[in-house]
C-alpha cells in the first residue's frame, strides 16, 4: 500500500523548518530544575524528520550519532544530501515507521524526538512508536514529542473535517486512485479553504456560537500551502489530550518530565492565582496537566518524557545548575524585557534581568556560576538566575551552550554544513537556518 493510499499527503513536500525543542541541549536545564539527571548524549533519533533541517543541524553541531526516517522520498533525499555535505555521522532513511521501527541494526538511543507526528498517524502507528520507544530508549533517556491537543483545537475540529471532506471529494474525482501531483494538491487545498470560507460567510449557527472560527479560518489563508496540506489534510488527524497520551505511552515505560516550552516553567505569566491554587491541589500528574491545558486553552503541547531518570540530591542539583552554560544570542541593547505567556505580555523586572543580561553582554559562553559571581551583592539568588535564564531562553534571547570539547569536535562538520546551506541559498532560499557548534 502506498503512503497516499494509507492516507498520508506525499504529493507535496513539507516546509524546511527547524525545531528548537529537538535540540538535546534544550532538555538539560528544565530537567535539572526538576532534580533529574540528564542523559549523556551519545545516540539520538528523529522520527519523521521532514526535509531533515533539524536532524542535520543537530548531527553536525554535536558529537551524538543521529538516526532518523521520513517516508517521503523527496524529503529523505534532500536530508541525505545535507548529511553528505556535512560529513556528519547521521544515518537517515526513507522508510515508513513500520519499516524503520522494526530494523534490527539500530542502536539504543539516549534521545528520541518527533515533532507533530503523533497527531498525524493512525492509532496502529502510535502503538508501533510506543513499542519502539519501549525497546530502543535507554534507561535515563528522554523523548521529545509535540502534538495537537485539546481543548485549544476543539472549535476547529468540525472546520478541519469540512475542509478534509471537500479535499477528499475533489481528489477522488480527479485522481482515480493515484496520488495527486503537487500542483493538484495545492489546487485542492486552496479550493477546500475557499469552500470553508464561503460556508462561514453564510453565518452558520456553528460560527455564531463560536465567533473566533471566522478569524481562525481567515488566518489559514496566510499559511504556506505546504504546511496546510500536511497539517490539515492527512487522513489521520487527531488532537489528543494529555491524559490520552499518558495512557498511550504507559507501555513505553515513560513518565512525564516537563514542558519543552521554557515559558511554561514560570506560572506567573500563564496562570492566574486561582488557577495556580487549583493546580497545586491536584496530585495526579495526568489530571493536573489536563486541567492546566483547560486553563490556558492549549492547542499544542511540547513535552519531554523520561524513562527512569536518576534523581539528584539537592547539592548535586545545585552543582549541576551552576555548571550549566548559556550565552546571549542578541545584542545587549536590543533585548526587550518582555515575554509573552498565556496571560498575555509580561514585563520582566530590570532589577533582576538587567544584571543577568549584563553578565552575558560579552557574548561569550558563561556558566550560571559565572552569572552568580557577576551579580553577587545584588540580592539575585541562584533560583532567580535560573528563572531569568529560563524565561530569556524561552524568548530566544539566550541560548544553551555545550562544553568546549564538544564545540571543537563539532566545528568541522558545522562549517561544512553551513557552506552547503549557503551554496543551496544561491539557488533557492528554503533553508533559513545555520548550525552553531556552540549552541
């Protein structure tokens, strides 16, 4: 059975995006805050890597050996070409999950990542992925998974179904069992969107009682057709609650670690006092996170899951936090002390964040211990530094940094990959990211 017959959109390629949360450096800080020991990164895997921008950046910019698959041959060929140019150790395949996850030549992994995939595959495939994680994730390993969730998607479910019905009807009439071409997919996606806009313009009862629907449908018109095709028009498309995902991953031996969105780690910008009190009184993790999603009307979760991670003693935790390294990603003078959470935009206090930013103004990597020394005598404690760095990293102002030995080992492949991306940009500008051996 072809992927098209199985319900996947393979007639049009996906976008050339980069996903921060798939960078294994990112999970260290939040896990340390929880008192969990991050795994040593030797092997990693990305399931459904698209054009392979993220997986190639992470393979070239680190010392880990990366593996991955994407069923779309065009995606995989582009990703493999980047790997060859970088001379990295990445081993990337053009296989379905059913083929890749049952290979007998794969190592066990310290990190497995998948961005969006969980929402776009069948229940059978989700079970296959859960089994793969159970067999192939090392003890102490981490899984990153993002997925569409409820209740944020609730009002758009009927809209998506309407668009998909129109799309499927059009392709059945035209394709006669064959996968449509990219131009046909683009045409059918545009026609489905226009059809839904026409329906909404008649002011149907559903749109009247859900007034934000018209605004969200109109916003879809500004999205890349490639994104729309893969996001909305796969046969399998299911926003799942945190409770459902927890149940599905139980067989994998995973427990919830934390959100991969750093801003989620500061409740002040996301939850009002009554909501914070409510959540503090819910001991069950799955129920608490499901209620939290209701509080902020979350439509997409980005989560880290852990497999039997070792708990750190308080002294060991503080030592590891002080050793954590970061650097400033923007000119100091251009940093705005603003951050957006679920409650809207919040202003960060200059008295705390100003000195922390000043400590990083040289743009050289600095440990949290270095920052602590720089702000000594200002009443800025280690917990305040950790909170500040977390929010600044969540806003893209600060980057996590690996150690000097890893930087030097990653430098040659990083330079080769960047040269290949810049050469590619002479022909088209789809890839808009470069790799740093530092971050």
